[in-house]
């Protein structure tokens, strides 16, 4: 249980010491910085800085009484609502800045993510910014395990829940004979259409086509390369459409 909590906190962006402080305060209940520092086995000054940061991020609350400051953990529901509100603010800001953003023009935009946190943030942000009922086109190789080398089951479930809430459909091409390697639970939990490509087509990376965004994802060495350009993406989409037309539909 504790290991799962630590992993989830790190996926929210917590550092190692922030995780220690958060868990220590959770176990202590309402407490002072000195007691939290002793429980977390960290210097008091370090803990005070972390507590102030977590308080600013709405992960905990505090009040001053009898010359001491007392801290307590906010409900996870409060954290969820805070993150959802930030996502809504970011979406509104995106709309307001659309005319100023150079990626809306014909100039190509490229981005590389080569860390676990960077890849997770990129994918999460990409899905959040998708309109409802969008379609994501992918070419994947289940046996390579590009995703499992980065995502925990919990993070995967979070992304799946986000996709389902937005009604996002995924159309996925997979190599010949690889359908049998897919966990049926992964398919049943989302809106997805799978087709196996012809035997002679060998594909080991993961390619995503999302509107005007082309993404190449690899789990060995983990990295993401994203290119935003309408003409480039449309050109690759025509190749995808051809492969889709000559591939066989697979169902459970």
C-alpha cells in the first residue's frame, strides 16, 4: 500500500523528500513541523520549506496557534479538484493565446522528451487538450512494450479514464500476429478499433497521429519526438489510411 502511495505521489510531480514529508504528515495527522521532520527523518528547515510549497499547491493546510504552526493533509478530493481546475484554466489560456502561438502557423514545431516525467506530462497534456469525440490514430507493437517501460498500471488507468470521459476513439494498426499478445482488459477498457497489418510490414516503434501532431514514441531508450505541422501530419495520415485499408480487423 505504501509503495503504491509513493509511486502515485511521484507521478503527481512530488520529489523524494516531498513524498517523505507528505506521508509523515498523513501518518501523524495534525502536527507541527518539528514532529514531521522527526518522523520523515529530514532537517527541520528542509521540512518547513517543503510544507510551505505543498501548502501553496493546496496539498495541505495550516493554522497558527499558541506560537506554533500546525499542518494537516487535505482530502485527495481537494487535490483532484485543484488539478482539474488547473487543467480548465490552461485550456482557457490556450484559447486566448491561439492567435499568438506560432505553432498555429505553417512553421513546424518539434519537441523531444527523454525522461519518464517529461513523457508522462507530454502525453497527459496532449490528451487533455483534445476535443471531445476526437480520434487518435496509432501504429503500435504490443510485444515491444513501449508503454509498460514508462507507465505504471495506475498512470495507464488515469489516461484511460481521461480518454473515456472525452469519448476519444483510438484506431490502432498492429503487426501481423501480435493481436494474441494483447491483454484483453486493455482493449475492453477503452474505445478502440484494432487492425493487424499484412505480414510483410515490420514496425517496432509507436507512431501517433493526432490532428496536426505526429508523435514517435519508443520505450528503448525511452523518448518521444513530436512534430506539429499540418502538411507533414496529413502526408503520414495518407500512409496510415492505406495501411488501414489493407489490414484485417481484430475483435475479442
